[in-house]
C-alpha cells in the first residue's frame, strides 16, 4: 500500500529543491523506526458506525494549541451529523488528552479510546507524542490522523498504511524559514532547538536550506526537554554575534527570550524567529510583551482572512471561546471530514477500510469543499477531491500534503500584529 512508495517520496523530497509558494515532538527516545515491514490487519466490513477519538493537547507543553483543535473536532462531527452522518448513522466523538512526553497521558487515553471502539484517532499534536502511540494504534487496525505533526521522521515510518496528517512535513517549513531569514537580509544565523523529533527535524531542515542558499550557522545549539535556565545557551549566541537567531521550541521559548533580552540579543536588538511550536501566544510566556517587538515566525496555516468559509470558521472558534490562537484548527476539522468521507467511500467504518481511501479523498476527483456537498457526490458515485478549510492537500503516498500554505507572524510592542501577516506557499 502507501509504504511501497514512502521511502521513494522521502528521497525525492530530500534530493530536490522545494519551491516557495505543527507540530512538534517531545520524546527523542520515541523516534526509533520499525525496521520490518508488516501487513495491516484484515478489514472487517461489517462495521457501519464511525467512532472517532481524539488525543489532543488539553494539557502539557503544547496546550496552547488545544482549544482550536478540540473545538474544531466538535464542529466537524456536528456538521457531519447534520448532513446525515456516515453510512446513514451519526458519528460518535470521544475526546481525549494527549499531554506531552513528560507524562503517560497519551498511552492511557489511547487505551481508553481503543477499548471504546475508535476506528480513527485524531492526534497527537506533538510528533514525539504521536511516536509513543503510533505502533499501538496502527497495530490495532485503527487510523491515526494528526492535524499538527510535522516531524520528517513520520514520512517514512512503518505505519501499516494507517498514519496520516493534514500538517506538512518540516522539510517544507525549514525552506520557508530559510528564505524568510535570507530575505530579511541575514547571512548568519544561530539556531537553538529542543532535542526531540520536532526540534531536531526542523532545525536540521532550516540549517540545510540556509547553508545551501549561502548562509552560515555559527552556533547550532540543542537543549534537553525540561531545561529551565538557558544562560549557557544564550551566552553562546552572544559570543557568536549572528545576524539572526532561530528558536525551535515550545513553551520554554519564553524563558529563552527573557534571557536573550537581558543579554542584548533579543528581538528588539536582533532578528529573532520562531516556529509553529512557539510563535503563537508568546506574549503570555515572557516577562514583558514589548520585548517581542520585531520577532517573526512561521506556522502552517490557511489565510485566516481569506475565503468566506474560513472567516466563518474563525468566527465559530471565537464563539467557542478560543482565545486568538487558531493554529491547526482547520487541519483538525479537515482530518475528521476526510476520515468520514473515506468511510463513506469504503462503505465500511473500520480503520483499515478507511485508511485505504484517505489519500484518494484529497486528490484527482471533482473538487468539493464541505462534507455535505462531498457526500452528495460520493453517493452519486463521483470521485471527489476534498479541499476543505485547509486544502488543497493532494496527499502523496506517505499520507501527507504535497504542499502547504504558511503564515508569517510578526510581533509589535503589544504582541502579534495581524495587520503584518503574510502568507507563502511551499511545495
């Protein structure tokens, strides 16, 4: 199935130049890949009721991403059921927490969801957390579908054809970041990154693309998860005196920026950049939001001021109490809709049957942008191409987008200034 072409795709991405047009990991030890190819469990097409579980970050170092993802998953199931459900039955949603790699929350929640009969599990947001449960989920013949995983490790992981993501690989985000730093006039950049699958993958992608474009990385500084003080790391940045600094991290980015500001290498003094794991909501993590003025960062995102559909979706998130951070909400919504359409096409709601149809839902057929209109086409026997809120996705064999839109966020003295938002496209 999809694994037959995954390694070929990964090699092509690594070898070819990416053209400009989530998230992250926690557990380094969880990044080992299964080396033996294994067959997916046999399908049981007597299953006609779709049960979807979630392991999304209600707690932990990515909890700021939880509200839009949790709300969007509820919206998706509401809209699916309002349109008649899947295979004539309402979809069941069972919400759960992923925590982070400092806890066993994801494993415990995965056990609960599997015992409750989930055929699709949405999450985790963290690549590292996903890697702690991917074998358990896929070995059970259940689809794991993340809206925010970005680690390149997951492109070639032996997932039995049952792991998918609506978020793009950090091979794309690394190129977007490198181009952004170069376009801003920097030729040297220090990199501080967390030592997990997300941090390592994105930092290395940036470094490779930045150096290929003629830039120099005088300091490539990793730090362990759980680090609380960053004096030594920031001292290295001060000594290197680069034009720019990239921080690839999560909530610990706040203490890093506080230390950088105190030593005169923060965003008000140098060009400082963040990523999808830290750039949203930073004003809540630092001693004074004014120290962020001038900082920029990237996050996979549709244009939040674009189509009427995405504007309505943002309004819906606001009404649900989501506090200004919308990252990966659209991708969560779409992951559930894609799964539901795959079940409808398969005529069966078991995980293996759903997994076999997911890639095809996102490409090649007649375009449609919401569950109701797509369902009408499917029931008429029409091949569909679901673009949804966050598409077009055009999944490759690895079960991930071939291209993605990225939002460039800029900070002013009072926090993120949406009037300065820019969007670029990478493929």
